[in-house]
C-alpha cells in the first residue's frame, strides 16, 4: 500500500467517525423525551431557580412557583431538541455536583450552589462570539441560558413576582415619558 492511499484511508475514517458522532448527537437530541423525568427533578429545578432569583426583601423564585412555569413551558411549548438539551443539562449538573462535592445539589451549601451555577454559566457560552452564534443556531440554546431565561420569565409573569418583586401599576394614570427615579425604586412589571 502506498503512502497516498494510507493517508486517504485515515482521513476517510476520521471524517466517517466525526460525521457518525454528529448524526448520533442529532438523533439523540431530537428523540421524544418522557416528561415524567422532568417532574421527578422538579425540586432540583426549584433549587436552581432560587439561586438565580433568591429571596431577599422581595419573594424569590420558589415563592413565585417558577418551577411550575418552567415545567409547563418545557412540556407544552418546547421542541424535543430543547427538552433534551434541558434534560441533559440537568443530568450534567447532577453529575458535576456529585463529582465535585460528593452530594446532591439540594444538600450543598449556598456558596457551593452558587459556585455550581457559576460554573454552568461560564460553560454556557464560548469566548468567541461567532462560534457562540453558530453553536446556538446548529445545536440550540445551552441549558443554563434556557434555565435563566425561563426563571426570569416565570418570576416576572407570576402574581408574586409582578406585585411584590416588581412595581406593578394595575391602572396606570397618565403617560409620563421621563420621570425621575426614586431611591431603591423597583423595576416596572408592565412595559
């Protein structure tokens, strides 16, 4: 066998290996997922949401029942790919937590929980913007990005979040385009 034939064979095997893995990834992310697996992790989703929007002098994500909103959006408004990305993200988070701290996420201290969420936030995006855009177009939004977005949406759309966490004006008066902000004024719930 000559050198050119050997190089062609090695390149062909490499291309076939990469493409078969890509096909496997595409098929695994587009399979229908059993939604009961999400319901079993409802407590984990609630803990993660509470780290993103903690209870302070205003109610937190658990008080607003954000986990119910997230599960509802995942069940009724998400594609199988988005569901799989979210489910695999939860699994990765559980594995990372157990490998790093040798316990489940709910049993970790608040500082450890924040460090875990910070790790997944850093892992969610690439440092090069064009690669990040291509990745989100081809694969979809990363787990942490979806979790953060759904947590904020769920909190702002809940009654507790809109009335106690944000400034909700049920019957607005006249429109004033420029008004001075009051010290410690909350963000408006209606825009």
